[in-house]
C-alpha cells in the first residue's frame, strides 16, 4: 500500500500506482467510519466525480463502500463540478460530500476531496478525524461483502440524481443573467475538457466554447489549470473571434481564469480585486475579507482604505472556508483562481465567479482591460507570477532549509521581514517572494509580486538559487 496523505485539498495520487481501488477502498471505509462517529439519525453522503480516467468507476466503488454501512448515498448521474457537490451536500442536509477529482493536476492523477455539511471544503479538524480512522485500519480494509451498485440502487441506499438542474435554477437567482445577455458581450469559454463541459451554454446559449469535448487525457491542454501557461488556446480564440472576454475553469470547475479582449491573461489577483471592489462598492455588500498568504497586497491596501477587517491564512481554501462558515465574510480566496463570496456557498466556484465577473463587466460597461487599468491607477502596478519546480525530496529539503535561515537579501533586494505562516514569504521593497512546498505534488512553488514583471522574474530567479 502506498502512503495515503491528505494535502492542502484532499488526497491525490497517480492512477494505478497510488490512486488504486484498494487504496480508495481504505479511504472510503475511513470516511464511512467517520460519518458513523457523527451518530446522525439518517446519515447521508453526496458523491460526484470529474471527467478523468476511471472517475465514474472510482465514485461508484466509493458509493458501494459507504452504502455497506447503511449510509444513504446521493451520487451524480454524470460528471459534475466540485461546487455542485458542495451545493448539494448543503441542500440535502448530508453529513459529508465526496468528489473524485484531482482538480488541476495532470491526467495521470486522480483524487478524493471531502466536503462539509455547510457547503464548503471539509475543515482541517474533519480531515484529521478521517486520517485517524484511516490509520486505525492499518492498511487493511474491513472484511465486508459489498453488493453490486445496482443492488444498492434498487434498495434506495444509493440514489443517483441530476446535479445540474437545481444548481442552474439557483444560479439564476444569484446572478443577473438578463444583464449579461443584454450587454452583447461576446464570450469564449474554455472548460479545459474538465467538469465544466456541457454546462455554461445551458445558461448563456450564445457562448463560444473550446475544449468542450469529453477527453480524460485533456488533449492539448496537458493539465487543466487556468493559468497563463495553459491558456494560450483561449487567448488565441479570443483574438480569432474578436471576443470581449475569455473565461476558463479548471478540471473540477472550482477555479476561474480570465483573458481580456486583447488576448492578454488577467491573473487571479486582479480578478479577486475586481470582484472585491464590485461587491463592496456597487453591490454594497459588507463583511470581512479572507486571503491566503499567496494573494496580492492590493487586498491589504483596499481593506485598509475602506476599514475592512482582513484575515490572512495558509494556502488552501479549507482555511478560508472555515472562516466563511464561522464569520460574516464578504469574499475569501487564494492566488490560484479559487474564491468564494457571501453571495454563494462558502466554496470556490469557477462557473459562479465567471458569471459574477461577466455581470460586473456588464454593469460597469467597461472592458476587462480598462478595469485592470483602473486597478493600476488606484493601487499602482502589481504584477505577479508563480513558477512550479519539480524537485526530489532532498532538493526540497535543501531549498526549505536555506529559506529557514532567513537570508537578509534575496539577490540585490533587502529582506524587510519574513512571514512563516505557510512556507517562507520574504517581503522586499514594493514586492515579495513566497517559497513553499506543494501539498499535492512533488513541487516547490515560487510566488512573486512586484511593480513590474521584470522584477517579478528576478525575484523568482533569485529564489531558485537558494540552497
């Protein structure tokens, strides 16, 4: 048995090597035992899955294990986005939700996300309880005879359902779709062959879609992450169709990416800032703001100017969601394109946030490029880049040990202070560099923000030299 480790956003592993039916069974049994420990009168779990290889089969195997404990399992009839499962977990009053997905990872990966009853990611304390149950199994699944999937369906222990229709009705109540349609915006959508395929055109029929076919290998996309390096086809499509905006969602459609009318990538920091400003200024919504340590300093500036309480957390939306479930939060998010708002459940939702971005453009009657230019005028230029570097365990230790020594300079830049909430964040004049290990892949991530992309690249290059 390979080690099963829950990272920043669930358990992920390489299919057939780590993510096997045997390992999945262990995690499903641990989940079932945790649900049992809640002692709910009629325990229920919602299960969904993405478009990856074997995702439907992994989901049905998970459902069989949970059903063998007498837990009612609501499973989607076809692939669905992660936010749809979070939404239905709350709507159906289930104890937990489970999504078979590896989100933005390459196609050789699959994964297992756990959702909480409040409609967001399971909080760290819940994951710790599942891990405790997993450790108690000592690598051996309990000896139980599982019935067939169809037998459990006949007994109504497993209940397939349509995850899309009620979710679409909900969206219509939350987003001004008439305003978007009447605006005349020409939109290109890239679901990146992920769980967002065959969905958004049901809300906006005139939308132009690329990479909308079912393809578990993700085709030319390589890995379905809505970052600049992966969105070249969307940039080209926006220019080809002379569109006003391009939007993208990742493999399980909980993250959003954006491209302006010139074909230029609009990073998630600016998307977050535009939506924060729209919610606070135009929609007059109030509440505190939550950001992970990797998100832009523009958030700090906006909150200070508007006397808004700001919380900062480690990387991982589960930390953001925990605060959103406990306090009045206007918006919370991270640099990877995942954010949640008070308009919606406390969950990242790429489709919802894309629609909110479109509503904002229609309401302000300005292009995305003009809106980004306004951010520069208000806060000064803030440019950003993240670079992921594949490393061995030894290389990872060397880099992190060098960071732990808290160097006084990063290249030619004096380090003003170091934040160690998650990884090592080195603040320099008008910028910062964050170095941290990925929680789901063998990577070191280097994040940087500064007033020019040249200085951003310089900070990252100097970070790579830390040994």
